[in-house]
C-alpha cells in the first residue's frame, strides 16, 4: 500500500482546487470572455499536480494548457485531456516526435528546431501546429524581430505546418517600472504589423502576457494570456491583487525534548540554545523541498503559534524552538506553508527567508511529498 505509507509520515502538500477555480475566475474577469486563457501547468502544475489542476481549470473555463516539455504534454494527453497544449520551450528531435504523436503544439524559434519539425512532419505525415516565438528583449529563446522576419513568415505560411500562434515573453512584467515591458510590447506590435502587411494569412492566436502582465497591462492581452503563478495563488508581483493560495504544506512533530542552555542543535551546531529550551523535531527536510537555506531563518506554525527553525535543516528532518507557553506533543501538526488558526505563512514568506522567489519554492516541493486534494 504505497499511498498509505506515503501519507503515514504526515508530510503532505494540501492542494485546494477551489482556490485555483476562484483565481481562474478573477483572471477571466480581467480578460473578458473573448480572450483565451492558457493555464500554465508546467513543472507538475507548479508543484500542485499537473493533471488535477488541468482537469479542474478546463472544466471551469480555461481554454489551453501550457507545458515546458513534450513529456509533460504527453502526461496530460494520457490523462485523456483533449484541450490544445503548447510546449512553451524548445524541443529536441525526439521531443518533437513525442509532441507530434500526441498532438501538442510546438514553439519554433530557430532553423534547427524548424528542421526537426519539418523532418518529423514528413516522416509521420502530419501537419505540425506551431507558434513562432519572437525575442522582444528577454534574450532567452526567440527569433529577433529585425532578423529575417519575412523568411519566417514565408516558412510558416507554407503547406508543411499549421501556423497557430505568434508569441513573445516578458522579462520584467513584475518590475515596478514599466520601461522594459513597454519596449517589449512595442517590438511585439511591430512584428504583428509586419505579418499583417505581408499579406500572409498569419496565426490566429497572438499571446504575450504571463500572470503579472495579465493583471497589470491589459494592452498585452491580445487574444490569449498565459497564466501560471496567479492560478496557484502566489503573488506574481509585489502588491498584486489578493489571490487565494492553493497550497498548504504540513508535517508532524516526531520528537519533543527539553535541553539545557548551551546545547548545539543539528549538524554543525549552527544554533546553540541560550537558555533551557524545548526543541521539537519535525518530519521535513531539504529532500522534501524545505530548503536548507531556511536553516535558522524560517518559522513554522504549531497550534497556530510561531516557532523558529533552529539548526541546520537536514535531508529529512528539521528542529524548531518551541515557545515557552506552548505545550507541543509528538504527532502535532506543523504548518510550513499556509494558514493555521489566525496566523499564516505564505509561500512568499518562505521564499524571502530562503532568499529566492515563490516560483522556486512552489516548484521545489519534491515528489516524495504526497499531494492531497480538496475542492
Ligand atoms: C512559465 C511561463 C508562463 C507563466 O508565467 P507566470 O508568471 O507563472 O504566470 C507564461 N509564458 C511562458 C513562456 C512561460 O514559460
């Protein structure tokens, strides 16, 4: 009984699918009925479970799914999801084959990838669905707008492929300054205009916005937005409208002990008690995605009360300092991310303690942690 064993440890990621539906509804209100919403479910749905999230959002008005790899798209197809799915990044030759076998849309941005696509299209006798990615300033992937746009328009207008989309990606949509986004939008509009004046039929789906841009820049919506972080309720930028956090990460107390002053705690004794203290050991560590950078920095909630993480977080276990007024016992629930009583620890709090971003914390919760769904 693999599942029972996994759950028995008590370290669980609770996913509130209703929160995701409510966040989707907020995005729908922002974009209106005529703009398609691509729910980005790459990296196992930002750690929430790609198939469960995809099923939920598709039955509540999302139109497309976005993934990072052909393999992620294949997983969704094998779960019988038939919505259009776009692979947002580049694909190897073998990944192009997987994509075409599962009717996944491909992103194209250079002649190597174009070669994979046309070769496999020929062999498999299919017409691949492709989106042209333009690099408007991120300098990650994309065709430069000033480089051979006419040649790309000609290629994509030919009979070998179905030209489904034109896209770019914003590098600083969360930045308080609008400068970078404004410049990227102008470059993108210029490409849209080049396609229009070329006389080519052009793609039907034009998309640029991620979560932050969808909320902050209505001019970036075109006819589809690509929403990831906002669906899961993480803040896509500081000061974003209140979204509902879908993730609660919990564990259990495995040991409670009293120790005298001057007791070193954990590997390397990076914390030493200053007075007689109660230390609780809890069943989570960096192998669960509770990052070692949180050592001596993070806080957790037990019975709704804040307790400091003390000592180095180890692979599977962590120690916390129990405040003197609190009576803690083995088996008590420990909230690492989420609400407990009147207090809450957000994924942004954890990211700040670990000196990283909410995206990395969410996607880093490892496969060892069972996901538990409620709706
Ligand atoms: C991940 C990703 C998104 C989603 O970004 P969020 O900030 O999570 O909304 C959109 N577009 C592309 C190309 C991506 O890779």
